[in-house]
C-alpha cells in the first residue's frame, strides 16, 4: 500500500507501523557494531535523496539512527529511547482499543502530571516526526487534508498536521486536552479547532510574558488548577508518591542532558545536537519512563568518554554551527550528513538545548513550584513567550559560549514570530561579523523546500566561506 492509498488506511495505521519500525531500531541497537556495518553497506539503497518504493518504509528511520555513522555507544543509547517511544505507543494503542481515557498533551508542555494519575498521555503532534516512518510525503498529505478542511494555509504545519491526522483517524480521539497559549498564534487557533472537532474539554495554560518570580508563581497556580481539573474530570486523586518517583527520574534525565550541553562547548565538540534532538523527542513523548532515563545516562557516558579524551564527534571538526529556530526535524539526519560531508558539527540549537531546573521533590508544594519553573524553561517555550530579547540574547550567548563559526537560521514558514525577529537577528550577525545562512522552508512539509534544496543551499553556503 502506498502513500496515495491514505484514504483507505485503517485507523491508527501509522502508529502501528511506527511501533514495528521502532522495535526494529531497538533490535539494531542491541548489536550496534553489526548494525553500523549493515547500515553502511546498505547506504546506496536508502541514502540517495529521492525516496523510492524500495526504501520508503526504512529510509527515514535508518538515517535517523545514523545510517551507519553513529558511534556504537550512541546507537546503543538510542535503543532505550526507542523503548520509551514503544512504551507510550503501546499504552496509547491499548487504551484506544479498550476505550480508556487518553489525554492529549501539547508538545510545548510535559506530561508529568498525567502520569501521576496513571492515565495515558499522548503527544498529538507526534506524527510530525513519526509520520515519516511510512513515507516522507505522508506528513504533507495530512497537512493538505487540514488545508482542504479549512485550516489556514499560513498556519504552522505542526498544528495543521494534527488536524489532518485526526481527519484520517491516525491519532486517537482525546478524553481531555492540555494546551497552552504559547509559543505562537497558530497553537491558540488550532487548539480551538481541535477542541471543536473532538468535543474534548481542554485545560489551557495562560503562559506569562516575563520570566520572573511573579511569572513562576502564576504558572504554579495554574498547575494546581490543572490538578483540580484532572481530579474532577477523571474522578480520581493525584498519586503524589508516583509523581515524586517520576520527577526524581526527570531530574536525573535533565541533569545528564544538561551536562551533555555543557560538554559540547569543548573544542572539538564531543557530541552532536542529533543526540539532544533525539532526547528532546523522547522527552516530548515519554519523559517519565525509566527507559528515557537509561537513554540519557547512556548518552551522557558516551559523550563524557570522548570529552575526557579530548576527542570530537568527528575526526576533523572544521565548522561549528548554531542552528537557530526550529530545527529541521523532518530532515533530522541532516546533522550526520553535514558532519560527513563538511566536518560541520551543530553544537547548539533552538530545541535540544536543556535549560531546565532541578526540581525539589521534598514536598507537594516544592514539586509543583519546580515543575512550574521547568515548564517555563522548556525549549522553544522559554524563547517564544515574551520580548524578542529572549530569542536574541540566547542566540548571542551561544555565539560566545560555544565558539560557533556560523549560524543557520531555519526560517520555518509557520513561525511568524521567528520571521518577525529575522531582521533583528540579521543586524546582530552583521554587526558581529557572524556568517549566517537564512533558509526559507517548512520543517515538516517538503512542498516548500525539499531535502535536495536544503542540501544545495547549505553546500553553497559552506563553499562561499571556504569550508567546502
């Protein structure tokens, strides 16, 4: 069955296929050296840019796990991330089959509180990434369906895909929805559409404009409101012991990833942002899982080993890159392509960087207080809910702290706030003499600029500065 048969698909088909391919990724991670040999030998069949009938179901996942280029210890860590994904999708599919409550949690938020109610959470935006497991055209097809149904074309494709996936019955109907007022107008608009289409009651976080004590207190009060909302709708009380146990794991998870971020400041960089992007996806889907913690620990130990030896993630690091604004999630494996072709390492970016706080789990009040601060500082949320300085100050800090040689601005068409800041970013880069490439693309939808076009623009940029 090909992409054109999407209207005949059975409900939840993509999630079921994703589950199968994630299990394959897990099996590969158990024999990382053999897997890398196999993946490297098979590269001619799946590495070429154009997807074919032969590689359609495997190309994206093979390249996401490095395509034979990831170190064995990193690939082994990815296996635990695959288990975290599998754990959540198995629970979602089981709950869907049994008619049990499933709570949608918007991607800009975390689902720690949902787990404390022993209820299944689901990131309704997950097919922006996992839809590619079926075909790299599949996300675009679901986005087109949302546009046909009246979702504005200019809206962010991440949210349009949610609508299309719901129309095609590829994601389960929610019992409840947890959403927020940030990071963009599309989120607010489409959340209302999804609430109307599903009929599910929503709890909407009104995220504060500033990041100060009053703002944290405001978010904290809303978390208490969310607990009351869930208790009333689910007819059960929160399990504080389960919540504490989960947050203790989250603290360790954040610690390991935060340490990786710090180690990547070294020259040469011992790690690549592809690892932190993968970890970010795990955080979005199932951060409370013990498998997620095991993945983070394995990644930390692998990067630390290279850091202590003064080794880089590539043998000859030539260019240190800051990837600013939403990363090319649709083309996630482009990280390894840049390393292989140009010795260009993405040392920091907009999403993978961890800036959360350690949560005090000694009391109910301290847990909620710490979760409020963490939620306010999650990636993209921390930059896109206040003045433009939240975006530009962090960018300039990266210039210095990570000794970057250039910046690639990923101008996602749906990020209107990003494009609004683009001129300011250009002026800053010009003043600093920072080489910058400004891409106009869509990180999920190939119709704007396809993979080959992105590779061509990056290649031309590197050539023009003598890095290729």
